[in-house]
C-alpha cells in the first residue's frame, strides 16, 4: 500500500515538474533574451588625449531587479591602455547605444589598437556585497582616429 502511494506521488511530482519546466522554459526564453554588447571598430582620440569608445548593448529588464548593470570598456595599444568603466546600462529589453570617454595613463596614438566592452551585472540578491557577473563581452581590433 505504501509503495503504491509512493509510486503515485513520485509519478505526480514528475509530471508536475515536467509541465512546469515546459511552461517556465518557454516563458523564460522570452523574458531572458540574450544580453548583448558590441564595440564599434573605430575609436576617437581627442586633442587632450582622451579616448572615446562606443557600441551597442541590450539587457533584460529583469536583470536590474537584483542590482545595476554596468558597461566597462578599454582600449590597449602596446603598453598603453585606457580603462573606461562605470556607465550604467538601461535594462529594458531594447538595443541602446553607449559611448564612454576616458584618458589612459600613457597616451594612445592614432592607428590600430585592441578594444573590449563588457556588460557586467552587480548582483546583490545574495547579500549586501554585490557580486559581479559578466553577462557578455565583445572584443575587436580598433582603428583609433584623431577628432
């Protein structure tokens, strides 16, 4: 008798789990479309040496519920590097453009460089200290041009 009840209970749980997984996975794919980021193949160098990089990004509107999403980028040319961090993303399931400007410790010059952009979620759902989660990244060879 107990075995029959266990078998029925286990079967019911398995069927419910299968149905729930089917429903959740279908709706989750619509709600969590891929987070993306791109970096444009051309960067700009201002007269004062500041580097401007740009591109596009998209992040799910559900991501912002557990902490901000930030865009970080950098350009490197030999030993010279410009880190550009801290632009907050708007997470509304739409594609947006981003543009960031910063100055490196060593000046970058017109020509080729390596660029990278990263979409980072600062997830604070598990406590007070946000945990950085890389959602997506893009890297490319850049052409740096004077403005």
